[in-house]
C-alpha cells in the first residue's frame, strides 16, 4: 500500500509519501496527548456534527490509501486472478488481526498492572485474558482492512465509470438511510447503533452514546472514501503532467462544494461518516495533494518534507509502533504511587510550561518525535515494511 511509483513513468511521486506521512504524524499527535482532560480544541474531534483539523487525519489516510492502491494494482494489470484475490484477502485479514492484537495488548497491560488482578502470577494472567468476552471487533485497523479489501476488489472488477456510479449512489443511499433512521441523533436510537448492537453485540463495540464510530454501517461510506482516492489516482495518471495540479484543485474543489451545499440537511459528521463528510474530506485531501505535487514533484522543494517522508515510507508500521509505545507509557507504573510514564512526563512539563494544555500538546509533539526516530532509522537503512 506504500508503492508510489507512477505506473506510466516509473518515477516515484514524492507528494504521495509526504501526504501519507502527514496523516500518520497527525494520527500519532492527536491520539497521544499528555492529558485527555487538557487539550486544545484543534486537536480534539468534533463532539458531534462539524469538522476540526483532527477530524481530517483518518479520512486523509483512507484517501491516500486509495491513491496508492490504484498505483499498485495498475502495475499488476488491474486484473483479478486467484493469486491477486488471495493477496488482497491476506492483507485485509492481516490488518484486521493486527487491530485485534493491538487492542488486546493495551487491555492486557492495563489488567496485568491493575491492583484488582490479584497477587499470584496465575491470578494476573487469568484477569488479563478475561478481556476476550468483551473484545472490540471493529476499530481503526479493522476498518483499514475492510475498506482496503472491498475497495481493491471493486477496483479490479469494475470500470472507473462504473465505480463513479457505485460511489455516488452509495453515498446517496447512505444519506437516505441516515435521514430515515435517526442517523444524526447522538444516542442509542441512531440506526448505526441499533445495527451495531444487533450484529456485534453491545459487549463487542466501542460505546459512544450507543454508537461505534468505526461501526458496521459507517464502514460502507468509508469504502467509498478509498474508492474516491483510487479514482483520483486514476485521473492523476491519465492527465497530462502540465495539467494535473489544476485537475486536482478543480476536482477537489468540486467535491468540497458537493459536500458543503447539502450540509444543512446532511451535516458533516465523522462519527457516522456522513456522505458530506466523505465529500468534503476527500475534496480537501485532493486539493492538498495537488498543492504538494506542485511544491515537491514540480518545483523540487523537498528539503522541508523529509520529516513526513520518513513517516510516509513505513506508514502503517510506524503507526502500529506508536500504539505499542503509547500503551507501554500509559500502562506500566514507573513511580511508587503507581503513576505511569505519560503522567510523570506530563506533570514535569506542566511544572515548566504556562498551561496544562500546552504541556499536553508538548508531550504529544515529543511523542511524535520519538516515533520519528524509528521511522528515520528505517528510512536511512532503506527498510520498508509492508503490512
């Protein structure tokens, strides 16, 4: 999913690596504050309807995954055979399983070091693994796996013109479903929550007012999100080089406009992955990709973007590593009173910085920097880990 070499020119597109790296760095930043209580508004998700900079991070990653998917599959002739089908299935399942393992890892550490776990080694182990009856089934990595798998199969079996119809009609249908099923109600009566409870069970979903933000139904427009990225990638490589930036800006602007105009009736909402959310975020990502192509690939101004290229070269692995490091910092006591590493560092920063919000953001930036060190070392050694 990180092969960015043009299928037509054989030249690697720097802007795709940079945009992917920006999204990964952004995901690490917003997911790892020093304190969840003290955060600036810009690094928080919208409580319900609306859009913040933080709400752009995950959809931008899905979009750029779609662009990269088109490039990768183009090199294999855009044909679906048994070998390609198994490859897609393996990668999809791997991403899903990684999500489950990471989730269990965090809960295992929490329960292992919990005072409620008991005194003996066996007591601690039994308490730690008791998580399985309440394991969350969906989440970020499962969504990556599902959207990648379904989008890849569609891309290999349907012509681009047909994919545009599928994407458009799916968003229209999903919008109707939200309108008729209380899809914009922030509560358990929301149709997304009702379906998740029926399919997943209440013990296996992330419960946010009865709604799982990576639930079953909202995965459908997320698949469209990846498809839009792939279709933008298709247009990118079929447009003459001297017009591709203009094309990206115009297409991105049209998508944003198509999302903003009906937003009064279909609000922009990340938690339900509303059709307007898909259109606006895909449009913004398309325009940003055009700007980055202009700056890096056309003008050659690449000195500034090395930091993001290092993240982008091993995007999923770096994000996976950041989760493991975060759990170690959050769950392992490092002080006699049981305080974890995150608390100790945040308290130290709070003692020298003028506000707890600034201390929380500083911790997040430092944590991004620690993860960049690993990404940089992998990049320098030309080690590219594909998941």
